[in-house]
C-alpha cells in the first residue's frame, strides 16, 4: 500500500484518479473535502498488475500528476 497526502487551502471538490500507462482508469474517487491536510491509502490489490501507474489529483483549480510503481 501507499499513502497519498495533500493539502487543500479551501473546501474543494476533488477527483483522485489512478490510470494505467494507456490512460485507462483503474481507480477513481470523487470527494468534497474541507480545507486542511488529507491523506488516502491506495492498496496494491486495487492495482491489478505490476507496472507503472499515474495518480491524478484534480480540483477545479489545480491538477497534480505523480507516477506510481507497483512491484
């Protein structure tokens, strides 16, 4: 498992999306969160195969993309 941490400056609608290298979604969560620090755990069972994935965290004003590697 891996833990994703992020901070919101204001209340936001947030999309957390994990895609494979082809851009196909493998995990998606849509949340409304208050300002402050937040964290989520991604369990390796949620990612079907070993390899590279991309984590996208989107709000109406920002998008953050980070690679994830499942071994």
